[in-house]
């Protein structure tokens, strides 16, 4: 979320109703209230709220028609509220409102965490030791999430029993079909192949669902993760889903975002994929990880489903980010890359 932008007519909030709700639900709140919209956040529109004393962040569901089970701000709030007391780095939650009469959709309010967001995984301008330290912090934070006692955090019912990947492949197939705008042969092959080749699930943990370098805030002057953001896709599931999703950066061409393919090693300080696997396994007590190509195919299939949803919202006129059209232009490449990893996995 690179700064804030002027709020367009379709994204305006009713400040009187919002301020009344915050007075009743947010301890210490005192207006007057002003707001701006963050430039990012294609899925759930996100706003900065300012008062004379402090700043808050508001995330809401998009206005207008949305796909079933998508944009689950209530789930985001629930996992943040469960994790915050454990000491895991998430913003302090202040309140959830599921009454659409307040601003037009469900929303929640949380702490505004001040720090650094790293948008480019190559970390231009950083020294090799600085890059190493930041990547190690990112891996260690993910391991800490997967080691968290989710039942003790009140999240024992946060996900469904059974094979996580079976549920997810089914879910994203349904989401893709609900938002489908054209035929893509690679996606059709994946929809047939993935359910036949599901890996065994040996562990269950809280799964973030979108764990990458630009979804966290680092401390202002040290390689420490102080807040993990964007929990919309979180659930209980197979921790290898998160870990393999993080590792996608290592097989993605550098694109000014998370991709670091060909950039690892002592010259840059970015750990190799083998070093990341070793560190994560040591922190979580694993002997190793299975062949990753199936997981890479799954992750790209899921991303294809997400981007297809954005494409459908553009067509419907409800996409909330100026970056949305750039994102959907990549959808055929995502689908073809997913099938490419499926072929490497034996398809």
C-alpha cells in the first residue's frame, strides 16, 4: 500500500456514522476523524483513519456484489484478535462491525503500525548482511506462526478438518468457475490433475495464505518483523501451503516485487532456497520438505483463481485498485506457469 490517494465517490465513508461507531466500540477514541484510502489493497479496500491523537486502519469488504466466502474481513479480524495476545506480530485489533448500515459493508478497525514495507524482494540499496537478516526474520516469523498453539489462541475452530489441499483445490476451483470469463486450457488441466495428486497432510497450523515480503511491516531501523498483514485467506491447514508460497519468490523472475530467481547467494545476501528450507525445518522440527513442484503448481493455480476474481470485478465495475488491470494482464502467464510445475511434478 504505497501511500494514500484521494477517496473517490464510490469509496467514500459516512464519517458521522463511523465516528459514532468508533466512539461506542474503540477504547480511547476521540474525534474529529479524517480519512484517506491506501493506494493498494485490491481485495479489501483499506483506509487510514486519523484523529488528533492517533491513527487507525480500517479494512472493509468491497461495496457491491462479491463472490461467496470472498473478502472475509470477519475472519481477518478473528485471527488477528486471536494472535495478538500471544505476542505474534500483528496490529492491535480494536473492533469488528458486521452491520452494513454503518458504512455500507462489514469492516474492522486496527492499530496503524509504523515501520518499513519492503516492496522489492531484491532489496535494492541494502547490503548483503542486511538482506540476509531480513530474509531470516521473515522465515523465523513464519516458523513462529506455524509453531503457535492455535487452540490456546482461541482458533481451534478456525478451519475445517480433513486434507487442507483437498479443500483448497475445491474452493479455488469453485471461485474460478464463479468468476470465469473465458476458457483457459491450462486451468482446465489443473482442475483435473490437482485433485488426483493431493499430497498427504502431516501437520496442522494457522496458515496465513498470502505470506510474502510486502505483506509485513519491518521495524524502522532493524531486521525485525513487527506486523504481518492481510489475513483474508488465513485458516487452519497444512503449513507447507504457506512455506511453499513463500518459496515461490525463489522461482519467480525478479519483477520489482517478491521474485528473486537467480539473485541468491553470498554476493547478494539473499539466502538460497536450500538455506531457507534448512532454517525453516530447524525452527519447526522437520526433517525436510517433499518435492515442491506440486505445491508450486497449486500456489499458481490459486493465484490464477484470485486474479480471475479481480478480472471479474473489473468487468463488474467493483475492482478497488488502479493496479487491478495490470494484475489481470498476467493471468494467462500464471495459469501456464502453474501447469509447467505440474508437468515437473509428473503430470
